[in-house]
């Protein structure tokens, strides 16, 4: 499994993009909370399948939900035999969303929880919760790969920074409506990745939980609310489609199916960014295609779209001129240090990259050389290297190719063979 993979086949035809991981996490949690609260059975259509989503499913089952697959539909109901263990184990894998979304939800209860993390998960920023939970007299104790909490969390005012991760805001938004009393979230710094918080509010609203007087710095959360069982269709993931749209812009005849033209996903920005670089975007019968004869350099602040940086860096390495990717400091605390990983691996391939504290400067060249690269244990780095191989003169061999399982288990199958609907 750890043997390097030679990337020498590239996508063509129509790829059915998997369901949005961001929306899948939120739908699983909201539907699970509806079931645990006794409101009946939800139906989730086209739920994403990946290691991260499985982690959220597993943790919600620990909390008392039950999930059953029926074709493309996932049925969500209450588990009539919940665990009676003294301490409940929440294995989050390497999923930051799972950990940060579910910590406040677990803290609502007068029970002990041990959250388990793998890889770099417990090294990613969590201090915001430590401070807030301590203020609310919630037990919080962190070790290398384990974080223990015991509530109950109480309602009130929650002040936090908005520029560390929007996942802290989303986690609190998901949990606080279940308290009897009202709460308020106040951000002391501007919110970055605001589109992800909007996705959280959208999904919560679908399950009949509402936040009042919302803006980017202040959220008023009425207490005493309950999630209601619903049917929910998960749309295709623009974070994953971006790799195939980039492949199209680099010369592959590939299109993306199962995408929504009107989407609140922040990474739908890949469409306007590709157009700005000179690519042509077309929609036909629900099929999204990118194509280009030549790409031009771009200057882009990625504070709102951090997950697009790996694929954008690849595009910039081919584009004519010098591109500047800025506002990317948070990428150093993802599954890998993504700024350093992309700088290192693109340089190995022959790209001209200068790494800054929170930026990349990339001077494009029509063709990269190729060679041996590493995924740095990161699914998005692995997929970005696959796209880079399209414009390499020589073969690319990738170590760590299997890390795509974190978000897109079928990536290599989709990337390396002709696909038709």
C-alpha cells in the first residue's frame, strides 16, 4: 500500500463528483440530532463516503443515532439501545470537522467523552474550545492523541476569534440551540471562511433550527430548539470537482456531473478563478466543463477558500506570468503544512515557487519536468500532484497516493480511466 504510484493516465469523459464532504458532515449531525431527540426518521440522499464522513457517522452513533443504507439513501433513526459506558469514545480519525463540530455537542451532556485523533489532528488548533469550556466549567483535558471533556455546557455569551477556523463557530452553532436558554456568539476578529458558516446555517435551517440576527460577527441563538427529521439531498463537492476542472483547463477532455449551478459552497469560487485565469466554463444539461488554450497568472487572497490552494498552486505553476497566492497562513495547520508541501513538491517537479510566511509566489512554465513526489500524508496534496502530472514531460511517481481515502476513496478510479454516464 505504501509503494509509490506512477501517474500516467489522466481523466476523460464525465466524472460523477462525490457528494460535498462539508454538507455531508452537517447533514449527518443535524439528522442524527433529530433522531436522538426523538423526532423520527430522516432520509439523506447521496451522502458522501469517505474516512472523514465515516468518522462523523461513527461518532453520531456513539451519541445515540443509527444509520442504515438503502441504495443511494441513508436512513437516520434513534438507536433504541444506546451505550451505557461510563466514558463514551469518539474516534474522529483525522477529521477536523468531526472533532470541532462534535466537541460542543458532546459537552452539552453530563457525561464523560474521550475524543480520539490520528495523524496531526490533535496538533491542529483547539485552544479556543479549551478557553471557552474552562470559562463554562466544562472539564477539558488534552493529550497527544486524546481529548477528554465532560459537561454540561451552559448557555450564555461565547467570545472567540474568527480567523483561526470557522469550524469552531459552526460547532457552537450546531450545539447551542439545544440548550434551554439563549446564547450569543461574538467574534473578536473578522470571520474567515465565512461560506462554511453559511453552509452550517443553511443545513440547520433545513432541519428547522434557526439562528436570529446573524451577521459575520454576531450570532444570536435562541435556546429550546429541536432538530426535526427531514429529507435532504447532498449536492456535489466543488472542493473535489476543482481537481477535474483544473484537469480540463490543462488539456484533458473531462466534465463534472452532479454539480449545482447555484451553490453556497465557498469552493464554487473555482469557476470564477478559472475564468479569471483564461479558462472557458460551460454548463450543458447539468454537466460542468472547463477548457483552456492558455492560462494567465493570477493574484488571489485565499483566506475564504483555503482548500483550493493545492490545486490553484498547480494551475499557477503552468500559467503564463507570476502568480501570488496570499492569506494562506492557516494552511500550515491542515493535514499537512500545505504551503510547505506544495512549495516542496512543485519544486521537485520543476516549478518555480517561492514560499512566504502565508503566501506562495509562483512563476509559471508551460511544462513541468516530472519526477518523484510525496503527498505529505494529505489527501489534497495527493490529488494536486495527480493534476500536476498532466503537464509534466516525464512520469510522476507519488508516495502516499492512498491518502485520498480521507475525502475521495474513488479518486484514482475516476482520474485514471475513461468514464461515461
